């Protein structure tokens, strides 16, 4: 894996994804989708600040802009965080397994790495869910000329959530800790349900 995926050009990132390299994979792409979702809400806020006819929402848009930046930056970092978590899983599988002691160490390392590989995209999904609130606000109160950008922000947030959760699920399938699996599975189901519900509710507010 290259040192920093987020330092690549758009074309470079896409070509790296297209290649035979397992990273960036779906988890990193989910984080990218979330970052773009936050960026779009921030763009609508930017296009509302200082514009005539939107004087009453100036302070609110400034707060949305700050929140959008926080989420955008956090999700950008998660692009590399997810790929590094995957690398740890692969490294664990490459550990020696000649003796019983080595086999046990390898098994423990794999399980630990799989848990991290599940928790990183779970965090991505949770952060992406926070975008719904700001996308709804820019759709309802933001610059009407950019309302579709707010709508795409909402849709990308949903995509980021569901995509990230798929990556959680595939890692859970190999984790032996039943308590961990049950706890995370419950969170996954709740996040999926809310993502579908919130996207549908917010998009009904888009007026074209």
C-alpha cells in the first residue's frame, strides 16, 4: 500500500482501486463517500453565507460549515485508517505457524486485527450518519440554487454508511468472540435501519 492514499490525485486513487491491490477497497471508498458527502453540505453552506435573502441563517450556516469541515477531515483520515487496518489483518495471517505457540500467537493476532478491521468502518458509518443532520439543514435553509447538492450529500452519506457496514459484516463473520459479534451486529442493524429511514425523510424536503 502507498503511504497516504489521500495524497493521491483523483485519477490516481481510482486507478489504485482498479488495480489488483486489495487496498484501497470498499472500506476506504466508503470513507471517501462520507467525506464527499460532508464536503457537499459544506459547499452549500459556503454558497449561502453572505448571500442576499439568507440573512437570517448566516450564523447557522457558519456552524454547519464548521461541522462539515470536521466530518470531512475525519472521514478523509479514515480512508487510510481503513486500509491500514486491512494490512494488519494480512500481516497477522502471514505470521509463522510452525509450533503450537506460534499458532496461538497467530490466531490471537488475527482475531485482534479482525476486530480493529470491523471497528474502523463501524466508526466511518457512525460519522457518516452525522452528515444527515447538516445535509437536511442545507436542503431546507440553504441556497436554493444548490439544493440538489444538499440532496446528493444526503444520498452519499447513506451510501457511506451502508458501504462501511458491509465491511463490518464481512469481518464479523470471522471473529470468534460472540459477545463482540453480537454487540456490533446490533449496532450495524440499527445504523442500517436509520440510514434508510433518514435518507427517505430528508429527500422528501428537496424542492425543485
